[in-house]
C-alpha cells in the first residue's frame, strides 16, 4: 500500500495537546505508524555533557501517531483525507479529497 503521509508533507495535528498546529514531517516510521513533525509534540530531555554536545535540558520533537495527523490541503491549508489517482502517463499520485488538488506534483 502506498503511504498517505510522507517525509516533507505539510500536516495538521488533529488531537492532543498540539491540536490545530501545522508542521512539516521530518521522518516517518511506517512499521510503528509514527511520524516526527517539526515544532509539534516537543518534550524536554535532560542530557549529560559529552565531547560533542553541551549538557542541560534540551527540547526536541517526539513522534506522533499517524492517526492523529492529516495532510494539509494544498489550496486552503485545512486538514484533508488522501485519495489516489493514476494519471494518463501511468504515475500514481496522491489527491486531496477536500479540494481535488494533487498533493505530489
């Protein structure tokens, strides 16, 4: 099955403490059905000082379940479901159900 949410997509968070926030997907783990979205689900990590990095309390993104994310419609930016369409040249592309626009150009 083709992935509905991929790295680089603009997504909207549907539930949880970051509901309504938008961000870009930085990585997707399809086996665990989780994704990391820039600026969403920030957690504090206490880290020890090492040769590479300074210690202290760092803020970083934790993963979000894919069911809590929806792709932002290319036209309006509102959350939309994703459909698939096969173009005349044989390519399979993702389509926003809300507006009918292509998600991958």
